[in-house]
């Protein structure tokens, strides 16, 4: 969250004051999501056009998109239990928040290296971030102790994918790379397609419940969408 800094110059010199206005949490912020449900939660700035969604399905949590400031729009429970990140492109607006996600989720207790899926070239980006924060991670552990998730959980692991590649599969939830983004199947049926830009072509012959950023809906998402609710 950005903190506005106010300067005033008087007879006694320069006075620095900081004020921070806490925005009220959305009504759904404390919502409990049963492990069998499939929910798409908003994330990112309400003014941003960069794609961002937190997908909670089958007890797994997948962040799609990492724009700047993304962690301030994510619930702590989702960051702590984050299972993976999907990157739409290597343009700055789509990856500026990846370091925030890496560091905050680790400090909150993420217990495994975080898998990051994206296009060719992602490996260099991920390697650079891990190297950049290598000393910072060590200093944090020395000064504050090892976070609940453990020291090794800080790192990112890159997965470069091409259209058609299966990038995530738990048996009930599977994610495939598409030309413009990612397609989600849950319990053997297509449920969701996330796209970087508008694309009327569907990746499935059967009905898709929602196409976010593709043809049926545009970014940003403002309210949770239940794809499947038990």
C-alpha cells in the first residue's frame, strides 16, 4: 500500500508527516472457501488493466498475473497457501509484483518453493529475482529467525510453457497453457479460461462457464465469481 508523504516548511524547519488511510476490506475478505469449491477472486488495482485473479479450486490456490502492488490486494490465507503463479507475459506490467509475491508469501509461511509458469524467457527473470534476494533472505533469517515455512521455501522455480502444455495437475484441477493465457479444468470438465487480451476463439468444444479477459468479461475482476459451489 502506498503511503502519502506530506512535507511542510515552517520557521522551525522541515516537518515530515506521514498519514496512512486504511481502505475497508471487501465484504468477501473473510470468506471461507471449502476445499471442493471453485472460486475466482479479484486481485490487483481496481484501476489497472493488467490481468490478475486468484483462483481457489480443489483446495489449491493459483495466482494468475503479478502486477505491481498485487500483494496488498491478496488475503493472507491465500498468500500463505499459494501453490503457484501464472505469468501471462514478460511485459513489465505483468511481472512487477512477482518479487512482492515471492517475499510476502514466504514470510507468511509458504512451505514449498513457489512454481512460476510463463512464456519463454521466464527462467532468466526468476533466476534474477532469486539472486537479487539471496542476501536479503539470509539477513532476514539471521535477524528474525527462519519463517514458519522454512528457509528453502523462499525461492521461485520457473516453468517455461508453450501453448498446449499441461502446467499444473492435481488430479481434480488441471491447468493448460493457451495462446493468450491459461485454461482450467476441474473434475474433468472445462470451467475457466483466463486471457491476456480479447480473443474470441475458444480452446474447448464444450461449454466454458467463464472466459475472463477473453470475450465474455474484461479485466479487472471486481467481485468473487463462483464457478462451482457445494
